[in-house]
């Protein structure tokens, strides 16, 4: 059962959010329980401070523990100051009224923080992946959650390049999972391609994520929300897959912009919450469907000076290429982290690789602090950000030019 509401034409008020959350939490009967809440990091939009306050208000004096785990996936750990900003509280407040609350970063790079839950057998993987793979996949996860009685997943739902839509059980895998499921699901998504997956509710990747989540044998409550910017447009609290499904339905109405034409040039203006190309690549993922053959996406982010704080060394070695560049030379690349290889193809987009010649469908250009030399080394275009004034790109759709002023969340799709 799910408590929820959502709007396409206005926002959910704080009182409405409190009412929905109260109903969902009361049904879960968390009194006396140790509760851990999985939340997004700073690369996701949404009113995390609102939920932090409401959970403490509604549960703080009822539960034995109320702690938080930031589902980083393989993003960089958040320092104290960034955590305070994420939660909307000061250091004094964390030491005062919220002194009983602990906030943890997911430590994804230390093997001793994980526990193995089991294995998805090859025959099942073959079915879930629609025949693309037949191999065992180990399921490992941050063992911290098993120190609690109940886990609450609280995060936004958006169109997503790997899973179709984000949120829900994705906060377990890849949010707090080991590398095995992360690498497998990302490469599975890359083989199917962002173009085919993004904005579709049920995908082979989502099927694998849900199967892995079935190994998490403890009570779960999902708090799935849909946002417009930082504001709340929908909230669904209750049974995991039902809550996620209803949020994905609303997201598909709010976060997908349908159009009748393609564009030769797209300027994706990336907000500051994306601090490297690894995260800012959403400016490509969500624009690719409306870029004409031979067109160009420019990721405009003058604040960015790194390809990836976590995976930069690997990307410097392999570069950015279309899927078939890797798939047709798999013996050469199979020992690199599959999730990083997948990211490479997602940013580079569709294309072909025949007889040693790579032909991307479109060009991808960085207008950042990353030098021309580095851009060319990883097979991306370069443009000096100082030569770009986003205002000059506005209202030029008739010329085949599109400005995405706050790129990364809205998915642009072509009517067929």
C-alpha cells in the first residue's frame, strides 16, 4: 500500500508532504525500531532538508535510532560542510537538536565495508538481460544497513540513462553496493544504449536491480519523490515497487519534454551541483534523442576542471567512444571497470565501429576548464567557454539551435 499524491501543474506543500509521510510511517509502525535512511548526495536535486526535518519531527522521539547513509555509488565522499548543506542544517544544529542523528558516507572503495548477500545465477541473468549475458553476478552491499531494523529509501525519481528511471531500489544498487552489480548493470545498459533505455520504466537493467534488491532481507519502506527544481511535485510512501512505480509515472509527465524536430546544435548549461564530467554527462544523456545526425552537443560548464574525480585515470586511458568501439574489441577492454566503460559510451553516444574506423552519430564538445589537449586525448571536442554567452543561444529553435539552460534533469525526446 502507498500513501501519495502528485501534481503536474503545481507543487506539494509542506503540510501535504507531512500528511503523506505521517500516514506512510504510521502504517510501517516503526516505534522502538532502529531506522537508517538512504539519501542522495549533492548531485541530485530535491528537498532533502525538508525530509530531514520531517523524519526527525515524526520519528525522532519514537525510534531507537534514526541515522542516514548517503548513497554515493562511486561518487566522492561528502565533507562535513557539504553534508550540512545537503541536509539544510548548521554544524551547531547537528551538535544540538540533531545530536542523536548520525550521517554516514557510503564507503565504496573499502572491501571490508561490504557483505556478500548471494549470487544471481547465470541462467537467471540470461533471462533478465534478454539473452545479452549468461554469467553469475555476485551481490554485495554495504553491511552497515544490517545494524538496523528497517531501511527507508528516500530519494528523487528522474529519467535515467542506465536504468530507465532512477530512484527506488537503485539506492541499494548501485547506491550502496559493491562493484559487481554496478559494473554489470552499467555495461548491460550501455549495450542496450542510453537512446533505447532512458525514460522507459521497465528495462532489463531495472529487472537486474530489483532482483539484486530482493537479497536485502529486511523491512524496507520507500519514500520516492518527484521534483521541479528543488521543489516537491509528488511524494509516494509505502511498499517499495509500488511507491517507485507511481513516482516514475509522475516523472514521465514532468521530466520528459516531447518535441517534433531535431537540432543541429545543443548547448547544455550545467548547474554547479555537477562538479566533474562524470556527473555533468547528463547534459549529453538527456539531449541525445533530439540531436540530428551530424549534430553537436556542447556541455557548457565553466566551473568544471576534471573529467572524473573518481575514475579519471581510467577514462584518460580508454577515452570516450561509441559502444561498438569497445564491444568489437572486448578482449582489449574487458578488464577495465565495466561501469567506467559504460559511462564512456553514454557520453559519446550512438555510432559505429567498422574496419577500425569509428563514426559517432554526433559530436560531443566540452566547454569547461578542461584543456583542449585533454579533451582531444579522450576523443572529445573542445571549445573555450569564454567564447560562449548562453543568452546568444536563446530562442533560436527555428535555426536548429537549442539552449538547455538548466540541463541534466529534463529529458528531451522526439515524437515518432
